C-alpha cells in the first residue's frame, strides 16, 4: 500500500503501514490534541473526525475521543475500534476516490509538518511498571551487583520479574533532565556520602500502553492480554547506578530511577507491528500454565524490532553508536508480562505503561546500558573513532534511542526517544 | 473549643479539633463531593461554600474547589488556605453569632448523618509510595526473610527505605478484596506452584497525602516537606507473604502487594495533629544533612497516634485484638520520608500518597502484621479467649484498623480502615 496523500520516503519511520498516534500542539493550536504521523507530517485526528472520516465506526464517538488531550479514551476502546480507525486512515491516505479526501483537497487543510509539532506525553499514565525481561541484561547486572553465582535469581526463569515505577516523572522525548543527587556509598568501608550521581546511565527499553483495563480482582489470561495491548513506544529508563546500588536492598530501585524516564512520543500500534512478529527465546523451564501461549493466540510472542542507542557527547556535534540490539532477544513476551501483572487481580487501566526492562542481547554491542558496556565502569567505551570515551553519561551528553521494523520497501519506526543530561543543581549540601 | 452546632460525644473521633475531609455521596446526591466530618455528621463543603463561609479566603475559589469529586485541588493550595478553611469551619460550628450559621439554621440544611454517607477515595492518587520506616518491623521481617545477621540492611539507618506501589488498586475502607492467586514456592527444593495465597496478611500503616507539589528536578528540604504534607489516613497494606517471598528479589514487592491496599476515607489534617507531636526515636548514626531537622522546623517529627488492629474472624460477630501500636515508634519521620523522596528531583503531585510502612513497636502486642505476630506462621495467634486462632488471614475474615489521638476531653481520630477478604476466584489453573 502506498500513501498518495503526502510523500513518504522509503526510509521514513512513518509509512502508511505504521500510522502511530501521538499528542501534539502547534503555534496555532496550542491545546494538545490527537495526531497521527505520516511521512514528515502530522494529521489532525480531530479535524478528520469532524470531516466524518470515522463516522461509520461502531462504539467510537470520534469527535470527542480525538478532541482530547491524551489517548486514554481511544486506548480504552479495544482492538475492533483501533482496526477500523486504522483502515479508515489507510483508505483516506491512499485512495483518490475517498469521500473525505475529496473534501480535504490539499494536505495543509488537515496536517502540519512534523517540525511544526510540539509533542506531549501520549497518555495520562495512571501507573507505570517496569519489567526485567531480558535474560542477558538480568544476568549482566546480576553478575555485577551480586557476583556470578547469584546473577540470575531462582525466580527469574519462572516469572517476568517486574516492579512499580514512578509515573509522575515520565517525560516526553526532548525533555532535558538534571543529573540527580542522592546518597551513595562509593567506599563500603566508610559511611555513605551525598552528592550528584557519578554513575549516571541510560537503559534501552521499549514499553507498551495498556488498552482496555480489567476490574480489580479479575485476572487476564495470556490471550486476553494479547488483545489488550494498544501499542508501543521507546523508553530510556535513566538510572543512577550509585544511588540504586546503595538503596535497592531489599525493596527495589527507587531514587536511582524516579528522577526521570523518557519515552518517545509516537505510539506504534500492535496492528502495525503484527507483520514483524518473531519467535521469542525458548523458555526452559516451561512456564506455569497461566504464562503459556494458548493455541488460539498467535504462536509468536516476540517482535523483530531493531533498536539503537547513540550518544552525542558534550561538546560534539555528531552522534556515535553505543548499542545495537533487538526486541526479539526479550525472554518474556509483552503478553506474558501483562498476564503476569494481572494474575493476582491487580487492575490495569487504559493508558498504564509497562516497560520491558533493558533489552540487551548476546553480543557486547547489544548491551543496553553503560553499566554493561563499561562493565560497571571497569573499562572505557570508545565513541567511534572520535577519541572520546565514556564509562557513564556525562553532563550535557545527549542520548538518543531509535527503533524500527524493516518491511519490503517500507518501514515501521518509532521516531526518536532523546534526552540531554543537564548538570546537577548545586544544593549547597 | 466546643461544637455547638451538633452534638459531639467526647469519645467521637470527629471533634471540632479534628475536622477531617473526605469524599462522599448520598442517595439524594449521588455525585461524589467534598465533606467534613463532625461528630456523627458529614457537612457538605460545597453547600457551605455556596453560603459564602469561605468567601474571604485569599487564593481559594471555594465553590469550585469544594464542588469537585476529589480533594486534589484543595490539597494543592497549601497551608495558609488549609488553616483559613479550618478556622472558618471552627467558627461556624462553635459560634452562635456566625453569619453563615444564622442563614443555615438547622443541621439538616447542610449535613447528613455519617451513616447516610457512602465514602469514596479522598483523592485521585497519581503515585503511591510505601516506606519501611519502623525499625522494629524492618528488623522482624528481615530476620524472617534473610536471617538475623542480615535483618537490617546497611542502608536502613541512613535513609528511609521506600519503594513504589500500585495506585490503581488502592481502595476505600469497606471494599472487600479477593484473596490473590499467584506463584509461590513453598518447598525450595521443588519448582514453584500456582494457587491462592496461603499466607495472606495485613500491615498496619498510616499514610500521608502530599499537598503542593514540586517541579521535576527541584528537591524539597525537610522544612519544605513539613509544610507540604496535607494530612493522614490509616492504611492496610495487604500482603501475600508467599507470593512476595518468591518474587521480591531483586526488584522488590510487586504482586504480593498490588492486589489491593485499603485506606480510611477521612483525611485528618496535620493541623489537627499538631498538638500531638512527639519525639521520634533517636537517630544513630546522625542522618546526612538533607535529612536533618533545621532549627526553623518544629523540633519533633513524630506523632503520638494510638493505632489498633482488630479482627472479626469468619463466622464470628465480634472483633478481637491483634495489634496495639503507636505512630511514635516510627524511626523516620513523615517529613524525612518526603524530603528523601524528592532529593533527587522526583516530582511530587498534590494527592500523591506515601505510606509509612508497617508500624511495629518494641513489644509483641505492637507487631503490625500476622507475619510478625505468628513469627512467619510458626505459632498460633489466639484471638482473645474465643478459642479461635490465626497464623494468617483466612477467607471471610474482616480486619479493622483504627487510630486516634487523645486530647483533654476530646479526640482526634481517623475512623475505620476496614476490609474483608473474600475467597480466591477459581481460575481453573
């Protein structure tokens, strides 16, 4: 299928096969509203709704849903509505005889260039959970924090380990974050000290938004979970390793993480990712029945999504590669994560966000954090042939995550998840 | 000061010195709205606002703020507004010459009996954090989970350990919860099994609501934290010990907790609790400067609040005592918890909830959970002289938390935090 409404370069993340949703504002329309990305443009979903493009879709009050400043209500409507909207958009964008298309005429009537759109968080995130679903990452970090013999805890191969994160400090790509200060204990023989984190890190993650929720006390099966995932974004789970290492026992990461988490603004739907399903790693031991794939669900729980992290070090104008990984390395699938989350009756709400945990793969270049690349700061990581090295992230460095699926002549991509680290505030402490 | 508008018994939790806020609805007014409890009545804050009682208060659009279905906006306004509203209410309730009082006439015009009010969550809780601030509880649990030598982790006396909890599953007192199912590993020599939790527990906690928030990247001092706490509720942090013990390493509690957390509906303000300040336990080692009490803040960070837990076991009509504790046992104060939470720049929002962690004291009767009372199920806990015993909470048991401060002839109390455990769903797994 080819977009005939606007030009879409083959290397664009935002093909007609993609159609990711986001929340944007412009100089002329300062209130955040719903958009969909195509090529280098953002289409105004509210304007399309007012033109009647979604008029025939059962269960969708399109003008209200697409007139809102977040995607939560659209997310709540479920897959039949999501698919009908996607089909209507594809028809509008590709079909010269489309009735709405004839009304619209030129692109300027319903779209602005991406460069004119200021992006906002795509949803009001009620709860944010982060999983730990890459075996390679869990093994690497466990080795450094607890030694090789205790690297992978006994529960890890039996369940998708996860923990609650902080929703308030999730920011949209492009938001600069301050280096956090806190307690650290660099010398285990001496008392802890206070100051800016000296081991600031990124974590390469993806994250999914929950669609229709479940009532408190009512679990979701793997099959139900599969149907209730709306779409995905890229995520940088910034981590202050020194704060984390000192605080995290026994109740888990807290201030080492909650100073900021960056997500990309465009939510790529699971329908757009469907052609890129891939086998997930073999699971041994076999999971308990509530985590198994039923025959009625798609066989493959993984997705072949290339993921990259690049860094623009302070004082330089260009990016250098840090990580080259792929979501297919992830041991526990998204639907297993969601089914596990709800098996005790925990209620999920539309717009809840679940991170995958750092997506490291088997090779050194696929390690998804500086902690792993520098092996806890024991070695310098060269940035290309620039002569610059890093062990952790330094002040004013910019970290960029990108990701995409390559189709035959088109791409389904996520755009950028980017953020700069500003120097710590001087607290006089 | 005596309430002359309605009768208030000396043993009532809701004296004129208290005036806790809550969200309620009635058969005649089905939309949740703001109320304040006095004696055995709920006053309609919206009605009082429309009568002009809060007309002279700078920075308060009383009709809008008290016309909302949650307290978040009122919480956001800060202590000067909170105090002015409190004074206006006290004047209205005690002063025969009050202008609004003359307009109102009888109590029925602006109030309903507590028994006619259905209570709702007092705020939309954006993020929920749980601390672990009782030394006795942390030592008891640590001993059982990790042995005596590793009971209190090295960080515990240096910082208020906390972790993120689940906001979606916080329910108001009176909401029944289902026993959760999940993975447990009762026999460490065999693989984990799936089924209903066999070690369901309560945790006696208090929790505070955050008032005005802070911007991402901008910490709060202890002094600022002191000013930004709106008020407190009682909390039962229900815990499935077998699920928790298997899952919690290394990222902390997750499904062992997030199936439900119960809070009491009436938010007792810090202004009402002010006369009941008490010294907190001596802190050795001295905390780092960002956690110390500045000379300008009130010297005592603790509060003398008697806390009780009682159980009505399945099939019985009466309650029996389980725990008798006091908030003054808590090692880390509320303001230390909040200052620590924000020291890395984590942004707090009005209506965020922070639990204290289980408030156990030094004596056996003050242990705030079945885990501690039965010492991990090793001994039966007798319920009074009923002949009934418990190691953990059984199906259809009702657990009730109460708490209050005793003044001279009056009481500042919290009402009830109550909940029943229903049998697990049969998931056929």
